[in-house]
């Protein structure tokens, strides 16, 4: 019986990897309260994107470098280099960007009011860096904001 449950769990994990997306916005708060942000298609939940952001994008220089990539398919621990979008170097933990890696246009940073972002039902989570720490909001419960405190940044 245990083997059956392991098999079912592996099927569920394959479906999550191949079909499902937990979409998010990743941005930085401006002095006027607006947010400059990009879209990220996969793995937007706090245990993944939230952890990567706090551990690897914990200062304004890194956050700005990330936003400069534009919209992402996958957030990686490292910005990385241009790669084949259809054969990404996932093992290197590089970001997979629609513009840099697939040549798409109109994927650069956008600016919006914070309240509009957290009420946008096209994504599941919104991450905003304020210069000191990341905030995470679920668009399903926008009044609840979680502060994700930064650990020491690692890598380049």
C-alpha cells in the first residue's frame, strides 16, 4: 500500500512541475508608494520564491538586477546568463527570463499601485522589497502581509 501512495505522490509532483503554475509578482516599493514589478510564472509560493528572494536577493543592487531581466518563467538563485529557453540550465539555479532567454518583447518592468497588485487575481502572490526586507501578500487574502526577513545573501 505504501508503494501505491509513493507512486501517486510522484504523479502529483510531475503534474505540478509540468502543468501547474503558482504565479507571482516581484517588485520594489518606490518612495511615492507605487511598485516597480515583474511577473514570475512558476513556483511563486513563499516556500520557494519567498525563500529565494530573502536568501539571494536581499539588497537593492541584487533586486534591481533581477527586475532588469523583466518577466520570468522561473526565479533562480542566480541571475545567470542567456540560455536556451527550451533547454534551460535548471541545475545551475539560473533565472529563466522571457526577454533574455526567449527573445520576447514587452516583458520589462511595469509600475502599479500596490493595492492594485495585491488585488490582481491573475497571480497568487505579490513580493515587494522595501530596501530592508521582503513583504509577501497572497492575492486570496490581500490584507494579510507577511514580512520575510532576509538572511545573509549568498552567491553572486
